[in-house]
């Protein structure tokens, strides 16, 4: 049984839009992956991807692509899909999709794992953007149309000189001197890797190394 709507009207006094359905589409696709154990790339790896859609009674929808263990890089697994369709869906039917904070709190109290809750939350933000006919970053107060990016790697891409080569490649591709280079790795002896990367990447970039063991960030 669907939950009873907490409020049928919004702040302007008009009838609030209601969530009418939640659907998930599953399909096969390919993406580039990396074999961490053998330190080798795996291009065009076949995987399952999903798109979750939150529907409303006014026809406005919100979508989210992915939601698995690697964010939008992989789809929801079968267990997560069942939790959404058999548990969370009944909780949200009839609710105002603009009540994102309340819905997040419900899922938090219900101990819904964060990757699943985030799929719902991101889809609700997309729905709000579609409803307002604005990009989501504008709804959140954003005033920029671009942001700085950083380059990163898979864990264990090879020996220290491989990290240095990667840093040089990132430096070459950087569009501005302030773009940072971050190397993510869990292999031992991060200080040795940092010494190799540092001379190649200065002075036009400020790389930092994220280490899985220990979980600290070292800035070069």
C-alpha cells in the first residue's frame, strides 16, 4: 500500500505534483575497465547498465543512469532493483517529489544503503530540473558554466615509472596550468611513487596522490 501524501498542496497553494510510478530499465552495454589484480586495461568490457525513472501524475519524469558499485559506471544489481521496486516504490507513491530532504530522511531511517538512496535522490533532482525547466546546477545556486577537472588512474597501473609517464600525459592534455593530477593507487611505497611523479609534473600542475593504504592524501 502506498504511503499517504503528507501534503497535497505546495507553498503557492496549488496542487502538488505526485509520484505515480518508479521503473527501471536494464540493458547490456560495454565500457572500459581495468583488471586491478593483473594491472592491465580491459577495453569494451560487457556489463549490465540500468536507468531508473521516477514518473509523476503530471507527466514530468526524473532519470538516473547507473547506481551500482562504481556509481554511474555500472547499473543496479538485481538485489538493489528489487529493493527499489518492492520496498521503496510503495513508500514514495503519492508523495510530492519536491520533498527530497524528507524522502532522503525516510530512506536513511529505513537503513537503505547509500548507493540505492543516491539513485532515488539524483532522479528526484533530475525531476525537479525538468519540472522547473532548469539545469540542476542552477537549482542549487550555481553561477558557473564550467569547473576544473582532474585526471586519475585505476589502482595498481604498474611500476613507478608508469605513474610518471601517466603524469606527463595528463600534463600534456591539461587545458590550464592549474589543472591538478591525482594518481589513485593501493600499491606499496607511495613515497617512492611520489618522488617519481613530482619531477615530471611540475611546475604547471600540482599533483596529489590518493593512497588506499593508508587512506591519506599526499600533495606533491
